[in-house]
C-alpha cells in the first residue's frame, strides 16, 4: 500500500482511502503509515459520496467482553415493553428510540424484580447501572427501528446489513455500541462479541482533509448549494457532445402502492416489447419481492402476449430510428392494454 500511495496517481474506493487513514492514526511508528499528505482528490459520482453518504461513519473497532446473556434478557424485557406504545418515543429520521417516563418506571420494576441491578443499587439510573440503560436503549432501537429484509437480512445464521443507498449486502460490516448484538438477540441468532470503537471518521470529514477537491456526476446541479456551503465547491455543467435524445416526461403520482406497481409492470412490459433493457430499483428487499411476484402474474403475461401476429407491425415501429414513428407506435400499443 505504501508503494501505491507513493505513485503520482492512486486509484481506490472512498472506503479504502478512509480506512487506510484510520489505520495510519493507530500505528506507533510513522514508518508504518501508508498515506501521504492529502493534496488533490477527484471523486467519481461525487454527489453520492460527498452528499448522500457524507455522514456515514467509517469505524475501526476491537472486541470487548462477551455479554450474550445480557442481550437476550434485555431483548425479552423490551419485546414485552413495546406492546404498549406509550412506553417509548421514536425519531425515525435520526433512528433514535427513547423510553418515556412510564416506560422507564415499568422497565425499572421488571429489572429490579429479576435481580439484574448491580449490587447495592436500587434504581436503573444509578451510576453502576449506566451500562444497563445503554443496552436497553439499543434493544429498543433494534426492536422498533430496524426491520428485517429492509435494514438487514439473515444469511447463514448471521445478520448482514443492507446498504440503504445501493440495496446491496454489506458483508462483514457491523453496527457499533452493542446495536448489532441487540439485533442478533432480537432475531435469535448467535450473538457475536461486542466491539468497541478504536477510530472513526465520516466520509465528509475525510475528504475535507484534501487541499483541492473535485469530482464528476450526472446529477450535481440539484445539490449545487450544498456543495458550495459544505465543501466550498462550485458546480459547473458540461454540455453534452451531441444533442440530448432523451424525452423527459412529467412525473406520475399514484394513490396506492398497488396502482404504482401495476404501472411499473406496464412500463416493464412496454420496454420488454421494445427490446429495451430496464433496471428497476426499490427501497427494500420486501418491495423487490412484491414487484417480482407481480411480474409473474397472469396480468403481466397478458402484456407480453399483446403483440399477436396482426400487431407485430407495432413492435417493429416501436424499434424504429424515427422518434415520431416510435411515439405513434407506443400510443397504439398502450391502446391495446386491458
């Protein structure tokens, strides 16, 4: 890695650079450091990295003592407690959950009766029981704010996090401060030892170390103000080499998810008949599965069978190089839909 960073230009992912920076801050000898001073960075998909994932923390952690039994006990207590929604408050935007006064009294009573307080203490908020408060809050977050098949999946008996921006599995990544263990207790899988944070930096703070920062993306214009306010970067639009052929239609709004999914299925069928590949993105695995099931229904098959022999001319016209011909053919195709 030292030879890679010693080169004039070094390619890599934002996570690799960030974690190398953190490891450099943990070494005991400067000779073990791999990065040089941060001079100039060019970031691909710059809005995704510097805006969408800006506050994502990169964390290097180490193991602590095993508290599996405590997580299981507190998970059972919290699952019983949250049946009464007056015992806790949620802040879904910040992904925080807090006990109300009523919830604190109830859980304090349950823990005292179960003998879970430290010796010579009588209250949940005594100094010796502070770790209990922390783990109760994490169990509460795990049971109320983190949803299976949306925020994480269970694979081979382990909790695997899902990247909220890409929808991909983040194998090997774990939530810190006992939250991952709380989710493991919630799903009744093997609880891995808790980790403690040794070093941490956000994507935003890492890239602000560079003297000069630049990047490219196709969608920066809408974030121009944020780029200027946070990074003191100006956004410059580069014109296309050729005139844009894309037709931007108005947004379509539907009353229900079912109507929206039906419309998406129609659009997929339209593209399929046109010989056009299509990538469909959803916010969760659950919604991907719902749409997948819809695409396997008879209603969707009808769409694919619409082009009977007498209608094949429409399909040929929809693949025409002439925009007006394609538009007219698409109107004809839509008229065939049930």
